[in-house]
């Protein structure tokens, strides 16, 4: 299938990109790797008159440490997240999550910025960013602002990004060395979006949970922050009774759609199973 006609723009700086987007108005869309947007255009679910390709902007690339944070440019691909030595050492959950996204062909081109900016509840990275308490740098003609991942998602494809803005970088507070982490995803086959998935980032001290943050994928219109579930586990040794309570609290905030991946009840229960597995694996990795 072939998308409708559009004009193609390839700016070489962030300033040029946001000026173009502001001038072209709501008929223009930023283009990252194109692996979500182009399929939608081929199906005629999206028909932007202008695409502003961010691929030529060097400032949107790179992974670096800044203060106590890790800052990742929006145009860093999912493959580059897997290949990064810095992330392997400090934020291994990003490679673990990237590996369960689609297939290598998609990951070579699909970007982290596109994955989190998009607002598709089926995208895997947003729940991970919520668990990591990341924030998104949004840049428009008037300058930059920072929005926490936990406050960015308003509904399906409805986010805090304003027309004329791009998501320029993702800033993640570096978790303490020895933190436990896991991303558990149930999918029907390789390359599928999640039936349900759970991200866990926790810190254990003296055999007890000092902090625990949980994100859930594809079980509501938005990625979910299971704050109550994390609170239930804090101070516990992740014993079976507390895990059961936390899983129930996480399941209670889901409201999945019925689709080819299963009924709402099934997908809610699978979110609970994914969370239970993610907690066990995160605990086994924590030191
Ligand atoms: C076969 C297939 C299977 C897939 N399976 C999965 C999966 O299991 N899990 C998963 O998470 N994803 C999956 N994807 C999606 C893939 O990971 C996408 O590449 C990714 O979600 C979007 O990144 P992109 O760079 O391709 O964004 P694009 O497609 O270029 O853009 C997506 C949206 O975000 C906007 N956008 C892009 N970059 C920016 C930016 N910097 N600032 C503001 N807005 C921006 C665009 O305007 C568009 O609305 C799959 C894709 C395919 C084709």
C-alpha cells in the first residue's frame, strides 16, 4: 500500500525543525524512524501533508551522562540502545526492553524518541520510562520544557506534546548500582505488540525493598504507573502475601480493550502474571 502525497522536509538543526513545524501548522508531523507513522499513512489512518524528518539532526543523537542522569537523544535507535556499553553498565533494562520490540529490521530504524513520543499504549518503552521516573525534554519555537513520563500520557495518541514541539531528549535518573530490574512481556509471537507487559525497577537493602517502581504496558489507553502496588511492596521482603496484594492493586488500575490479543479479563490477569515474574527476576538481580 502506498501513502497519500506529502511534502518531505529534512532540517539539519533542532531550531530549523521546530521553525518548520510551527510554520507548517497541524498538517505537519515530525518523522523519527517512520516505523509507526509510515504504516499508519499506508493504511490512511494518518495523512499529514508535510513530514519533517528529524534524521539529519546530529544534536538528537547520542547517549551521555550528565550529573546523575543519563540523557538519550530522541533519534537514538532501539538497536543503539542494545549496543551501548554505558547503558549495559548503568541501565540494562533498556536493552532488555529493546530486544522484545519487533525484530532487528525495525529496531535498526525505530527510535526511542518516536517510541515514547507516539502515545501508542502498545509501545513498550513508555512503561519502562515511567518505572525509571524519566522526563522528556520537549523543544518548541519558544524554547525547552521538561515533562515527567508519569505525566506525559493523557490518552491513546494523546500526550502533553503540543503542536510545533518535538521530543528532543529523554533524561533518566541513573538508578543506584545493584538495582534490580526486569521487563516481562507476553506476546503472541515474535514481533507482536504486548498482550500485557510489566516493568519493575527496585532497590533492595538488607533483604527488604527500599523502593519499587512499576509500569504496565498495553492494559489501558495509556501506559500505567502502578504506584500503589510499588508502595505495598516497599519495606517488604517480596514475600508471597505482599506480592499477591501488589499484583491485585496493579490489576485493579488496568482497563484493557478487548482485541485479538484477548478479553479484558484475560489481559488484566496477564498483566498480573507479568508483574509477578518481573518482581521475581528483579529481586534475583538486585544486590
Ligand atoms: C512490524 C512492527 C512491529 C512493531 N512492534 C513493536 C513492539 O512490539 N513494541 C513497540 O514498542 N513498538 C513496536 N513497533 C513500533 C516501532 O518500535 C516504532 O519504530 C516506534 O514505536 C516509533 O519509533 P519511530 O522512530 O519509528 O517513530 P515514527 O514512526 O517516525 O513516529 C511515530 C510518531 O511519533 C512522532 N514522533 C517521532 N519522533 C518524534 C520526536 N522526536 N518528537 C515528537 N514526535 C515524534 C511522529 O510524528 C509519529 O506521530 C513495531 C513496528 C513495526 C513496523
